[in-house]
């Protein structure tokens, strides 16, 4: 055994407390790895490491101290390779490198797939948000804010036009005074809502009103009769600019409002007998007026309204404005994906995924589209025969045509106050639907 390497001692003063070193803290020297080191143990320790010195003064004071120094780390050796492991060949390293590359590529593909799914989810959420905003903008109360009533400046020469302007301002509706391609007219424009990157802009509504007085309408009648009946060039009137506007704007719907009639008041009360019709005040025969009205309606698609004053004109303009605000929402509600289906919430179609989920519901609705077929009756038929192919196979297996027609008659409908069957009528109609080769055959 190699001897312990001891350090020089030092003296302790009386004021310092005496420290006792526990015996467990004394480190043991490590054994030598080679046999040569064991043979030279004592000589090497005496020459290289020195001896332990004790102080006579400290022994007389009753205090001694020993400091042990751990052995020097000379001759540290590298860990040896386990005999069970062998060096890898270049082919194995290349194969391991290829597997690492494949795992890295798989992680990259998984990351890209997660990014793609996240992007699709964000895109779907953005589409739903834009769709909700678009539907919200189509509501009548919101659509009314986007309408603007355009009044031709010529109409402001009549003092009664102030009623129209004040009424529109009182409702908070947008209106403006500007030139229009048709004189004496009132028109509407719609500001399209901005939804995402789409939308925006201004579109013209197809409704146009032309407000004329009785004298101007009489001049128009004279011009129409001379141009159409007499075959000569008509007199100068508002009929010429009206025809020019209709030739330019073929999709416009023009209404002619004739004003200027008056009420006659008797004894402070209004009576229907006291109301004088504007048409009777024109001083023309009824046949002449009827001919002009028929010509404007059939050949020019212009409707004529006889009104007593600007208050009725204002009411008519307000009614048309409200109707235009409701048009987009009504058009959205009236549009259905399946035009041949009946009206109802179920007529919007069924979504079928790639795995075939939803086909059973499509088959049920195909039976339900027949007249007088409830959802319960259609469900019973499709539950007994889950697909059209199975029903056709059952028809082929029947012995006679009469048996085919009555194949579904005895199926019992579940639900309701009393038990009932599908019946021979519906069974016959389903048989015609599935087996008839005539596309013009009436099923009901």
C-alpha cells in the first residue's frame, strides 16, 4: 500500500478553537493500476512527496493538526473501448445519415402540413367573418344607409319639392341635387359595402321617376299622338328626352308621375265625391288618355301615376326607397341551391364528404321531394332500402309488376298519434320514379 501524502503542520493559537477532523473525512489513496507502481511504493513516496513534520510547541499546547492532500492526478488514462463494440463501416454511417435525413424531411413535412392546416383555418375564419359582414350589410336597415336619392335641379323650381327634401332629411336618408341624364327625374344609387378585398363602388338602381305637371303631360300626349298616330314629327315636349333616355338605358324602369290636381273642400271635411280625379281635369277625352297610357306601357314600359301634389310624390318616393333597401335581402332569401325542391329550410342541399357521409340524407330528400310525402314516410322508405340500388334490386326480384308497385305499401311509419302505413299511392309513385324511362311522365 502506498503511504499517505501529508502536508506540513502549522501552529494554532490559543484564541482559535480546536477543530477535530472526523475520521471519515480522511481520503484513502487510490491503488495503483500497474504492478510496477506497487513495487516502488515506499521509495517514491519518501523521495518525491516528503515526510510528515510535527511541531514540538504545538504538541506541548495540546493542539495538533493534520492536513491531507489528495493524490496527484498523474498518469490519467483514456477510457478504453468496450470489446463488444465495433467500428462502423462507411456503408452503415451512410445509411444512418440517410435515415437522419429522412427523419428531418418527415419533420419538415409535418411542420408544413401544420402550417397549411393553420392557414386554411385562418382563411376559413376570415371568409366566415367577411360573409357575416356581407349578410349584415344586406339587411334593410343597413342597406338603407347606403342608398342615395338623386333629385334633378329642375324639380327645385317647383315650391312643392321642398316637402320631398325636408322629408328625406327628417328620415336621415342621403340625398343630393345633381344633373341626371333624364330631366325632371328622381333616381337612386347604392354604395356597395367593402368586404375584404372585394366590394366597394357605386351602382345605379333601375328605378327612375319622372315628375311632370299636367301641362307638360298634355304636351307629351300631343307629341305621342302626332308621332304615332299621325305619322309626322311630334311637337316639342318631354317625350323626346324620355325616348332618348330609354334608348340609352334599356334596363331602366321609368315611372311617370303627373302632378297638379287639387282637392275641393266642402264644409271643412274631405269626401270621396269631392275629390276630382286628375285625369278628368286634363280637358281631353278618356279614349285619348287610354291610348297614350297603353302606348307608354306596352311600347316604352313606362307606367303613369296621377297624383294630387308633392305630398303624394314624397310618399311614393319614400315607398320606393324602402322597397329598394329590402331588395338585396329578399333576393338572398329567395335564392335556393335546389330549384326543384319545395320551399323550406331543408331545400338548401346536403353536403356529402369524400367518405360518402350524407348520401343517406340525399336519398331521403329525393323521396321527400314528391308531393304529399312527409319526412317520416321518406325515412321509412330509405331505412328499409338504404340506397336506390337496393330498391331497384328488390324491384327486379319481385315476381310481377303488380308486386313491384305494392312493394312499399305495407311499410309502417314510425311516429304520430296513430300507426299508419306508407300506402299504395306513394308506393306506386316511387315505383314510377325509379323504373320509368319516360322523362315527361307525370309522377303525381
